[in-house]
């Protein structure tokens, strides 16, 4: 589906807000590491029927899954991606259509098996963003998105195995115009004699009787307006939108008009509130700490750019933590085992420093799904206080903190039609890594900088501390009576 500038201008505005921007110290509350129990991947060969003929395609499926669950516990594969490598011979049919880039939507059938029972799930609407067609050689399209949960009802080993694959390939010309035909539908089957097992999960519990079939969930359908929480802007704001849209369209009819179209930010800038909560790994301690729930104040749409030539909308917003009038998360008191054997408790404070967090959202408007990517970047400082080792207070002073602020970057992906993954208005899960610098100012009677640096800080210059945060839906100031106001506290995901 092609969306021209006139149609794009009349679509609802995108609201941008990121989740929390946090990273943990090495204070572990007796919990396992978050979200990275097993990062599974399987490379498979598929036989696909293209209009130009049959061809073998390499497909790599990856996902993050728990190593074990309890019977009846819902399992949601995380960080799902399906990378499809199209050979040069296949791409020639697109270059023959004068296409310069190619995007895709993938649907992968995944078989869930437990004992002698099985059930199939459709990992549907996995979106791959446009990629330029190369002059020669193959091309890899990587599709990602949220997928259904599965529940296993009896103990034992359960497996997840990819099966059939369907692709909707969308080529576009240099001016972003559709080709003829505008898309190609491709059906693929697994090549024979392959072990397609993606992952095995140990299901623990005391089940009895026959093994029940695995239960696969169905993702919630999108609402009538997946762009805005609580039904959208107020009537006054909508009038402003329509007035500016009409002015844009009048300017567009002027032969001298060019794109991109930059929409002035004043009339759409508004505020919103939300809460975030999650977990952050400390790599050296092989564990995770709970963070939040933290209140965030958001300024939406500082910059709004609707580029009708590229069929994209780019929004820049800002976000800040708020805790008792300070720009920080709530203090987190945690317990960990120093070097694996010495029980230690401490309070960790993560303070936001410098400018507000920058929230950047990029939306592609020339596909029916409206795929959206979000990147959130901020600077944080970590402070440690109230330390006790084996129950005995350790005087670390009032200024035991990272020697310099560190950058935290979180990313998320989603789509609007049907709604899945992370969307700025509705929230969801963001994740990313951070480099924790050395510590300074630790200790009163003795210098403890080296102790905390050794136990917590990243090795070398690596960004190796993983964070996963869940953001609630926005409570937008223009819709204070909406269902998302006052802002809710989300349930964090491991």
C-alpha cells in the first residue's frame, strides 16, 4: 500500500516516548540474570516458490527463551528475528521491475512439542525494514516483532521448531513509487533432512495423567486508533492538526514545493506521564537487580518531520525521571555475594545527568503495517551508599559513584497494524547495553575505589551490562480522562 504525502499528512500524529534508561550496579537480589537464559539460533534451508521459479533460501531463526519454566507458566519468546538470505538470482526479478530497495513481512509457523503432543503457532507480521538492492550478490532481510506465548501443561522437555514460512516482499523504486506488481507473495517449505529445533525448554512441575497439548496464545487485536492512548488528541488540538494539514496541502500544490516537509513543533508539543520498571544485569555477578517502578515525565514532539518523499515520520521527544523532585530512579536496596561468597547489602542510586533523555522514533508510512523503531539515549551516574558486608557497616562515604557519567541506549521495535511490539503511545519493552565506568570517591578510612571497580565496572570499553525495561502506556496531558490516566505501573519482564 502506497501512502502519498496528502494521505500521510492526514494520519494521526505519532507520539514519542521511551522507556526508562537505567543500568544496574552489581547488587543482586538473589535472582537469576534477566532475559538472557538461552539465546537460541538455528540456520535452515527453505525451498521457496518465486514467480521466477523455485529457489533455495537460507533462513536463520533466533530468539531468547528461558532455560526452564513451571508447568502452566506462559513462555514468550523474546528478541525474535527471522533473517532471510535471498540469492542474486532471486533479486534479479526485482531489479527487472526497476526496484531499488526491498522490504518484507514474514510469517513463520513454529511447532511447539511436549511429549507426544504438539501445537502450531503463527509468528505473524514480523517486519523487515527496506534494504537497498545490491548491484550484485545476495541480500539479507531481517524480520522481527512480537510473537504469541505458549504454555506447557506437563513436566519434561519441550521444544520449539520452525516449520513453514510465508513472505510478502515489497519492492520500491528510487522515488519510493510502487512497482508493478507492488508486492510478491512467496510460500516456502523446509528442505528435507534437517533438524529444525530452535530451542528446548525444561518444564518443571508435578503433572499427572495424559500430556495436554501446548496452548498457544493469540496476540491482542489492535484498537481502532493504535496511534494515541485514550482515543487521541482533544478537539482543539485536532482542529489545529486539520488547519496545518490544509496549509501543508496548499503548499504542496505549489510547483515550487519540495520535501521533506518539516512540521513546526509548537502546536503538537505536549506533556505526558508514565511509569517504567524492569531488571538490569550485572555481568560480573551473573545476576540481575529489580529497578523501579520509576516515574517519568515526557515532553512529546520536540521535533516532528514528515518526509513525504521518503514516506517516513521522524519524531524527537524528551524524557526525565522524577523521584521526590530529583532526576533519578527510586533508590534500590539490594543484596549480592561479593566475589561469590561474601554477603553484601547496599543502596544504589541512578541519577540522570546532563540534558533530558533523547527519544527518537522512526516510522515508515508506505507499508500497511506502519513499522516503527525507537531509540532512547541518556546519561546516568551511579552512586552506592549504606553498604554492609556480612552485616557489618562499610564506610564508603557520601560520594562513592562512577568516575564519570555513562551512556545508556535502549532500543525497541513494533508496528501499528496489527499492533505488536513496542509502540511509544502504548509502551512495551525496551532493551540495551551500557558500559559502566570505574568508581571513585569510595571509602573514608581506606580507598575502596578499586574494590567497587573490580566488582561492578565493565571490562575494557565494552558495553556489557544488559538492561530490559517495561514502559506503561502514556497518560497524555491532552487526554487526562482517558483510560491510561493516571499512569499505571507496568509489570516488568525478565
